[in-house]
C-alpha cells in the first residue's frame, strides 16, 4: 500500500483485486487497461521482460508490443522469487504512467521472464536459464570482442575463409606471447627500414618540386645538403619499395614514422591506449609487472595514411546483429555514424583528441581550431558522409567499396571465431564494429565491441540508437510470428548452411592398439615397401694407404639398380678363388661384408659372384 495526497493504490496477487485510485482521471491508465488484462498476459502469453540499463527506447518498443517489465533482479536469481525488499518504493516517479508501469512490475515480480536484456553479460546466470528464454548475450564472445581475442583468432582465418586478414585488419601482436613478440620486433625493424626508403623518395620529390619552381634561386653553397647523382638513389629506393609492396600488402597504410598503437587487450572506450614509435619503450611497458597484472597488452600498426574529412581523422561505428551461431546468421545495419576527432590530424603529436575519435574520449576535451563544416558534437550520419565523398568525386565508393568491405570483414571475423563460442538457441547479440578508411577509402577493422553505447548522447545517436533498438525488436520478436515482416534497416548479410554437430553420447574418446613384433625372416616383397632401414657394406684394405669406403642403402633389399652398380665397380677386380669366404681379395685390398643378416649376405654374394656361388 502506498499513501499519497492524491491516491491510494492497493494491490495483491489475487485475480479479483482492483486498482482503486482516489482520482481515476488523474491516474490516466494507458488504454484504461485493467488488472485482469495484466494477469492474463502473465498467465497466458507470458510477455514479461527484464531490462537492465539505460534503454528507454527499448522499454517503449517492448511495451508497444504488449510486454510487461519485471524489475531487474540479482544475478542467478532471474527465475526465482523476488522479495519485496528488492522493490524500492523510492522508484515511484511523479509521472502517473510510470506509477502504472511500476504497479505492473510488482504484479509480475514472481513470473519467469521470457525476454532478458542486460548491459553486461555477467548479469545473466546462464546455468539457470530456461531453454525458451530470450537473452541478448552469447557466452565466450570475448573471442572477437576483446582486442587480444580478435588478434588471436584472425591469425587462423585462412582455415575458414579465402579472405586474407592482412587485407582488412592492421597487423597486430599479443606481447604476452613470446613468438608474437618476436614477430613484432622483426616487423618493427622492417617497417622502420621501409620508412627510411620512403623518406628518401619523399624528400627527393620535394627537392625536385622546389628546384623546378619558378622564381626560386638554387645556387649551391657550402651549407647546402647535396648528394651528387642523388636521383640514382631515389630511383633505386623506388624500385625496392615497388618490390616490397608485393610482399607487404599493408605498406599502403604505413607512413614513414613507424607509429604503433599500444592497447590493453580487454578494455574499451579508448582506455589505456597510447601511440608509440620507440621499440625499447614498447617492450619495457609490455614487460612491466603492473601492465601484466592489469591486462594483456596488444600492439597494432597505426594507420598513418588515413582518409581525412576537412583534415580531421574519423572512424565508422557499424552495428551488426547475430541471431544464431549454428548456422551463423548475421544482420548488418544499413545506417551507421561517423565519429570525428576534436582537432585536425597531425602525426607530430600523440594527443588523444587528435587520434582517438571515441565519444567517451572527445567529450572531455574542447574542440580545437578546425573546419566549420564539422559539427560541435563530432558526429555525422553515414548519409552525410556519403554526400561528402560524392562531392569529392567518389560517387559509388560507399556502395561498391566501403559497405561491402565492412560486410566482408565482419563475416570473415565471425567465421574465424565460430568454433570458440557456445551455441544457444533463443540468444542474440548486437555488436558495434569500428572501422577506419585508408587514403584509398578501403575499410580497416579496428575492433568489435559488445554492448555498444546506445545512449542518446548527440543528435545523431539519439535518432540512430532509437532506430536500431526498434529494428532489433523487429528481427528478434516480430519475425517469430511473421517471417516476412518488416525488419527496418537491417540487412540479412549472411546465412550459413547448418553444420551438423555430433551429439555427445558420453563415450570415452580413445584409440587402442597393439604393438607389432619385428619379423626374424627376410620377406623380400614386404621389405621393398619398408623405409628408414639401412644396410651397409665396407671395403677395407690391408695396405696402410688405402681408405675405408662405406655404402648405405635405404632398404635391406638390394635393388636391381644397386646390383648393377656394385657389379660394374667391383666384379672385374675380385679374385673368384676366394668367393666362398666372407673376406674377398681385390687388386686394391680385401673386401669384407659385415653388419648384415645371413640372408642379406647371401643375397649380396649371389649378386656379386653369380658364377661361383654353389649354395
């Protein structure tokens, strides 16, 4: 019971209970729904949902579909009864409609929710879930939603897809793994050498432009830096760079400064990110005990040659929805948004407001001096960006290069991680992928975020976040009743064929066998097929100046070609009078057969001396 100056609300769980306000008009119940309707929903369709987090538009979307919200409960208690102490009376707002929803929440407090949406995956007790409960998370999604997991799994992409990860993911290394750490050191040094060649070529081209400019005096002086026949070195550097480009496909994103970006392996929103170009500093930080305890660090090549808008760096936030993992079903949202940095792009300083476009970073800084065409809140709709690049001459680049490239990168990434996730029907998850564009407008995947920010922080996100949540409900809930329903701006980008996974029958998985004994007799036909066995015979001489000769063969059977070779070399020199002995006299010394089985010795004697062997 709650007493106020305007109404008295009485409630219980009995079917015949009524809501009795002092002023029915003041309460203004939506559509004048009665308590019987609410209880019918609970007992019939069971349209009860749980939502934990700042998702007002999601709550509205579910309520429009006739769902009733249950107050969020503690982890592992979603299917258990909730005591009244967990229902805070202070949450009753001044808005009477909110009071109405609060009453409904109380009435379904002991119901098992059919739909669960939480901000964090750990808020869900997966072991206590019913099979028919719909949840917005998958377990083990760290395989691609953490930087270290993404780095690790994309190394195995060639097993799942023909697409090369080097074509869409800047090379990345986990510094906690020794072999990847060694690979990074080699990569750092090679990139530094390439950067030096680029500096030579770039400076030579600048010098040529200055020299060919009008009204510029180029009289030599003792202080001028000049290399005689320097143009030859420039041509040689160009030739080397052209050859290297076929071996290093990511040279197009590398500049000459060899910049790398150091990231914690499992953090988001730009936390802990640093830009560096000193190998010793990077290795020292990665070896620091504090860093190891805090998180596993990854090092990724910085894109030094990005596509800029009004001299400002940006990235693209692209949403996608996974509704099943076996078969993999992927939906990509057609609308995305562009996030700008607060200052013009510059490689001379490593300030976060220049290089990190995350809204969680930029909101702490004041925008610097830059183009007036960029908004103060540092965001564009994707349609605004498309209009901008069309003006710059890239009329079909978004539809032909950028969007298909992002789609292909997401599909390939999910395929590489598919075996690492636990399948669960009635689960889904909305992710946010971050892309950058190089100077040729090719998309490069930077990272993938679980539970992406969906708060209305700017006019852009206010509209798009509401839309994507509404359209997510269309895909997840409306399609269950009508497969041909409207799915909003979602595009079914990929649907895999079902993979038949054998069910676990509880049988032990083992291999049993017995050892094979070695045969004592020589079987010529079987010996022909054997390998890694050898025989040898030695020529030894009684004279001091004669050397010892050893000849080996791969099998214990002397083949016809070997017989011919032996006969050709030795038959003419052997005295046939001593053929029945194991020691044979030759012109150069004595011939001794040893280390052979009896059958092999007999076979060799028959081969060497067929005319004199009676046995």
